[in-house]
C-alpha cells in the first residue's frame, strides 16, 4: 500500500519508452483534467555523499 501526502491525489506507476512517451501520456491526461503535476521516483537510491569542503 502506498500513501500520498501533499497536493498529490493519486500515484500512477508507468513503464515508459522515453521521457517523450511520458509527455504524450501527460498531454492526454491534461486534455481531460485541468492540470497535472509529475514527480518521478527512481528505484535506485542515491548513495550518500558529503558536499565539497571548499
């Protein structure tokens, strides 16, 4: 089960060929609904690293 907080009201999981494919899907959704907001969650975590010490 996934939980959503904030302005988001649903989670959609997609398998895409490219970012352009995502743009096509978003265009079809926003034609029917007023607006959309997209957040991309990567499945590979980013390794923690320290900021440069300069």
